[in-house]
C-alpha cells in the first residue's frame, strides 16, 4: 500500500513497485475502509501525509518515505506512525525494491541450502546431490536442485529430463538484478516433484558471479530445500554460491589419493564456507574406513554414502538416484534430512553420523 498525495513521490514509488513486480494499492490519505491498513503486506507512507496517519493501528512493515535528507522532524513523525524504517530517495531505491518484492512474494524462512562437491573427479557428488533433492521432494518439502557445474554435463540428464521444457542456465547467465523467486520456480523444468536448474547442451558455460548470486537468492527466498551441485574448483561464482550455503558436503572415496585430493579441495573451500562436512564413500582401501577419512580431513563426518547396486541401470529405466524409496541411498538421504530438520522449523544443521541410512 502506498499512502501519499505527492504526485512526484507517487510516480517514483510506482516505478519501484513495477521494478519489484508488485501492483500497489494507492491512497492519497489514510485509508478509510476498516482493515485496509492492517491487511497490506507493506505500507509506504509519504512524508506529506505522515501527520494525517497518526492514530492508525500499530503494525510491522510501515516505512516513511521522502526526499528531504535534512528534515530534523522526520524521526518524530516516524515514531508517531510506528514506522520501522525512514527512507530517503533516491538513496534507498535499491533496498526498497528488494523489500517490496519480498513482501509481494510473501517471504518467510529461507530455504535450507546444501552444497555438494566431490573430493576428486568421479566421487559421486552429483549422484548424492540428485538423491538428496529427490528424497526431499518425496517427503513433501519444496525443493530446487541447482547445477553449479557448467562442465558437468547437465544434472537434468541424471533425472531423465534433458528434453523437458523449461529454462536452463544460459537463460539466466546474464542476470544482474533481482530475480523473482516465483518466476524462477515457474520457469524451470519440473522433474520428480522438484524444480531443476541445469545446463543446456549448447550456450554459455560461464556463470557470472552476479547471476549466481541473484538466482540462488531467489531460490532461497521460496523456502523449503535448495541443493546445489558444485564443482571442485573455487572461482568467483562458486564463492557466491558458498556464501549462501547453510552446509557443504564433501564426497570423498575411501582411497588415499582421493583423500589427498580432497585435502586440497577442503583447504580452498574452507576459506569461504565455515560449515563443511565429509561424506565418505566405499569401497575402502586397506585399513581405511569412513572415520579414518573424516579424521584425515579434520572435518565432521556426516556418514558413509552407500553403494547401491543397479543404480545406473535404474537411471536408464527412468529412476533417478534416490528414486527408490526403499534403496540404501534414499534411506541415507532421508536420514540426513531428518537430522537437518530445518524446513520443518528446527534451527541449524546438526552434525550427525549415519551409516547406510541408519542414524
């Protein structure tokens, strides 16, 4: 809701609402109908009508907006109408567009965001990322799977959706400003109960940092679960992705050379991501087990990722990793989400250790 009689200010606020994809309700003075003030997700009050809005019911998300940076009375007027913020244009335009868009989308709790990367090539990180996303979607969580590795061949292939309609990364690679969460979700292929942002077979293979930032922020605003399949190299775009992760999972086969390679990956990732954990994967070399792998890397152990017989044959038949709810991989992922708990209201991602899907 916009409340102002200043036509120039109104024009500016309408322009900002259009940029945020929101259609405002406009009043030139305090709304007369009972409940209108309270029902609006956000109220923008112009300096010119602040005095007339005294006595309106106190509520969150009221902002006092004007242009005069030197007005000594602005804070008094803000207190009188219960405004949470005092905004001066044009300085606050960028921030205000984000807030309007958030209100229009009804933003609640941000998605639990998990990044998965391999300690070495062929470690099974993409398989785990797919299985985590498929398992989360099957449990009823709102889920998005984002392919952050342009040279990985396209994670939609693992889901049997390479021919499915919807946008891919090349369509977003030039994104610089804010991306609407709802628009992002609606534009992506829907596969196995989740939305997937993958790479096409042709087009750009570089994700600019600002595009990664905008797209991942939009995905997180939707809530639920976001799983990001990340490459081992840490470039500027990967740094942007890691900045929005709640936890990172490093998949490491139980081999000495794999552990040595994973140490280099862990060293680079640890400079950006504070919560990095290891998922060990057999078969293990002589004298090694998942505990040894975690201790060698000095990382918390999530568990031992099970080897599931017939996984690739199942993919050929249209069943993605984690698609068999009774399979060992699906049970492992279900145990991880149960321990994580955040989409259902728990805080944080507790470190847990489970082997073969058993907590």
